[in-house]
C-alpha cells in the first residue's frame, strides 16, 4: 500500500544543519513530515540496505548531494557507473517531477556537483596509488589470502624492511626482499622467527596472481594524498570523489582491501576534532559485504575499532549493502543513521534479515516494521536518524526525494571533460620509480659479489707469491711437486677468510642498524598496520 502525500507540510524542505532525505506521512492525521539527517550527528555513521533495484544507489546519490552542498567532502565507490551522474545537472523526467510534487518538494532544482573521478587502473579517472610499506602486512595478507604461517612470514619480511631501512614501494621490491630472505633464512630464523622457503614461494605465487589482477597499477608512486579527497570549492561545496569500481569489482578482494586501507589512512592521518558541527568527510562503502566475507576475526575486530574511533576524527562511514546480515553485529551496533529499502522474505535467511532490520529500529506504534519492509515500493524506505543527544528517531515510512544531479551515468566525453578540468590536474598521471628495496638489495648483492671477487683475487696472488718464494729458495722446481696448500693451511686460510667476512658483515650490520634507528622514528604503524605519517 502506497501512502498519499501532499495534504499538509509540517516543515520546510531545507533546514540549516540538516540534509533533507524525503517526506513521511502520519497514517491518521494526514501530516506530511520532512525526514532529515542531522549534520552534527552524521559522523555517527550509517547504513543503507535493500534488495537490488529498490533505490539504494539513488539514496546514496542524494546523500552525497546533501553533504556536498553542506561543504562536506564525500568519497564513494561507483560500482555500476550510475554515480558518475553526480557530475551533471539532472534532466526533467515525469517520474522525478511527480515524486517532487507528491512529497511537496517545491524547492526541487537540477544541479551539477564538483566531482573528481578516480580509478585504480587509471582509465576512468586519476590513478589511485599507494605503496606496500604504507599498506602494511595485515591488509596485504588479506589481499593475498594468506594462511597464518604465510602471514607470519610476511610480517617478518615487513619487520626486516623496517629495521633495515628498505622501502617497499611496488611489487618488485617485495619480490626482491622475499628472495633475499630466502637466501638468509637460517640467519633470519635465529633473530626474527622461523622462515620456511615453501611459505616464501607461496607468497611469491600469490603476488603473481595479484599482479595479473592489475594490482601493479595500485602499488606505485606518487601515492594518493588524503588532502586531495578533502577538497572544497570556492563556493564552499565539498568535492565528491567517485571511484570507478565496475572493473575493480572483478577483483573483490582488491576492492574491499583498498577501501579498508583508505579508511585506515583517514583514521591515521586526521587529527582528533571531537564533535564538529558537520563531518570533515563522509565515506560510503558500497557492496559492504565484500569487506567482511571470509575476513579473519582479528581483522573484523580492528575494523570495529576503526569504525568506533574514526568518528572522533570527524569522519562518517556509511555502509551500503543488500542485507543487514552482511554487517557483523559488532559493527552494526555503531551505525546510528539507518535507511532501509525493501527486502524480500522468500527464504529463511531473508526472513531472518527482515526481522534483524526491523529490530534495529526504534519502533513506530503506527505500523509493524517487519511487515512494512516487505511492502516498500521503489524509492521508498524506512528511515531513522539520530536526533539531539544521539537518540534515534522513531522509524518512519518515507518517500525518498529525487536527485538534483543526473539519474544514471554520464557519457565518456563528459567524463573526460571532468577529468581534464580536475583540480588535481596531472599530479597523479605519471608514475615515479625512486630508489627502494629492489635497487638497494641489487646494489648490496653487487657489492658483495665485488668484495668476494677481490678476496678471491687476493688469495690467488698470495698463492702465486708463496709458490715463487718456495721456488726461489730451492733453486729449482720438480714437475711432480704439489703446490696446493695442505689441509691444515686450507683450514687456516678458510678460518682467516671467515674472520674477514665476519668483520665485513659486522660493519654492514652496524651501518644497517644506524640507518634503521634513524628511520625507526618515522616507521610507526597504526591499527591496521599502515604507516603513520608525520612521526
């Protein structure tokens, strides 16, 4: 049953400090009521759920519009390509104008928004990059789908890289380090813990798979600067960063790990701000189930910790998914602003999802939420947002407002124009390959080879000189004389050479420790293992 609207307007559609979401109607006294998201409480996070085709993407779109107009930067992943329409003004369509009239949205106007397009593959937007050192071993282990033993070896590799001042910027750096660790396995196992060559081989194979999925484009420099995601325009609107994720979704683990890394970067880099009047930034995590699928318990615990703490940095995180059961209870309990589109209840799991969604709302005595969820039409939702003192509002059956930007994707040429006029310009277009672990380990190996050749040449000269000395003393040399050193001499020479190598190695290790100590103050890792900057 569809509700009828338009008899009486209780509130204006725009209010200071709030984002208009749509209009609900009291079933008995026919009062139309505007539903809003309070900006002061928008960093308490949120959840948008509903079955495919019920209007989740449009809800995300109107929230992004509202935050942008309020001066709040937004980051969102564009899974289907539809969110690119934010960059263009909407076009008159009968069903849009009818929805606006139905809910009494007299101020409805078309508008384009300041969009910056990003793409891990650098095709549909500016390239997004980070380094392996910055991502850290925990997230990389999830990305590579490593078991506990392999993850332990990867942690040792990162610890060695940090201790020896080896920057892991791209894939070849990590491959070179793993090869080096394989050669030094005995020495390393005594200091850092057991390192097996099969585990190193397994990590190398997973790196190859990841590289074939296009991750070599992601692990490179220049890295993404968080400040470029938090831009505002001259007229005070927040920039909307749209990540092209249609191709990225073909590698769901890369997609989810990237967004989790980005969220951890925001957490680590931004200062504490307490409870601002509006968020510093809002982060939409679409297809949120990919984040939690097969995630180990320790990772879910850390995600919960980040979600809990990041709001004090002024960041609002909104999970978008089909089913509320996709989000663990420990995370779900922290999402104060809820927009629930229709769910179907044909299977036992779907019925459980409907009950779970209904139970998370503050009940409305006028209707039963579990029944209404299955009856909602397209663009209709149950809405409950946080009010003063963080108390959730009574759930209301709401018609969501139509978007002001274009409904659906923009054209390829329109996207190219937006990219060419982007405020970040050509800043990220060219890859930089500076000296890192690969080059340093290559130099180290070359220097060791040169030293070994020098030592061998010196030993050869000494042997020749000893032979000539013996010949001069005897005055003649017999053809059957054996000039090879005796077993005792060989043992003594080997011992001497061993002592020389030990001295060289000690000097090298001393230098490495000096470098590592100077870098150690900068190499501080955060909750999710990513490097903290500015320490």
